[in-house]
């Protein structure tokens, strides 16, 4: 016969045992049925995990290569920018003195030690004046300074054509003369051709060919072209 006292431990009350059994049965029911495909599902998930890990590794390698390429591009861009800046700055200083008949000017990279992140400031000193930024110059001085910079860029990397729209409007006659002389010199020394929109008689007189729009009849525009050299020879012949 079984004697509980021989086990050395007293069994819990019957009610506690029944509640424990009921709780365990409820937990088992919550677990649901046995998934007979669990092993196959595990293998599938492990395979997907391996594929994702390989893809992550590929992406990380691609990111590293891309960062390296970006770094190389930035280094090359900084080098080229510094080289171009020095050339443009040299042309700018010379052209400024030519257009102003003296004075000094320079370009400065500002706001950052990285030239790719910094800004550009123009310091100009017209004859008889103190150095100043572009915004503190007069209208005519700003125009000549801007033209110096534009022409400096063109001399660094000349293009086939340069269009200037009434840039001589703020200039007096002496400065218009310097502007025309510089433009004639650049046209002779480079392959750049200048298309100048102007109302200034002095500028018109220095061009090789004039194009104008006239309205002989109301509402009808007509393009007029004049070769000044031919016109001068014709006038002299008459």
C-alpha cells in the first residue's frame, strides 16, 4: 500500500492540485496544435536570414566604395577649384587695373576652410580709393569690376560667344572707351565673339557689325544689319 507519509513531504490539498492541472491544461490549449512543419519553416527562415545577411554585406561594401569615390571626387574638385581660382584671380587683378586705369583688386574665398563649402568675395581698390567690397562701390565701379571678373573667367576658359546686355549703361565715356578697348583686345586674342546689346553711340561705333530692329510700318518690325567697315569705305568713296 502507498503511504504518503513515507515520502517525507505532505501533498498539497486536492483543490490546489486540481487548480494547477486546470491551469496547465489552459496553457496547453493556448499553445494550439503542434506545427508539424515547424522544422521546415525554421530552415526557410534561416535560409532567408542568410540571404539577407549577404545582401547587407553587399550594401555595406557598396556604401564604402561610394564613400571612397565621393572622397576622391571631392579631393579632385578642391584641387581643380584651387587651380582655377588662382588663374581667374590673376586675370581678374590684371583686367581690373586695365579697366580702371590703375587700382588693385583680388578675389578671396571666405566663410570656410573648405573651398567647396566657402563663398567668394571681391575686394576692389579703384584708383585713389580705399579697398572695399563690391557692394560699397558705385554703380559704374561695380559694372567695371563685374566685367573684370566675367572677362577673367572667359580668359581662363574661353567660349565661342559672349553676350553682354547693356553693360555699358552705367559707364561714362572714358570707361566705355576702356571697355571697348578691352573687348577688342580679347576678340583679337581669343576665338570668342562678342554680341553686345547697347544704346551707347561710342560702343556702337566700335563694333564691326550692327544689328538693329526698326518699324517702317506700324506693327511690322524689320531687322537691319550694317557692316561698319563697309559703310565707312562707302562714305569715303562718296
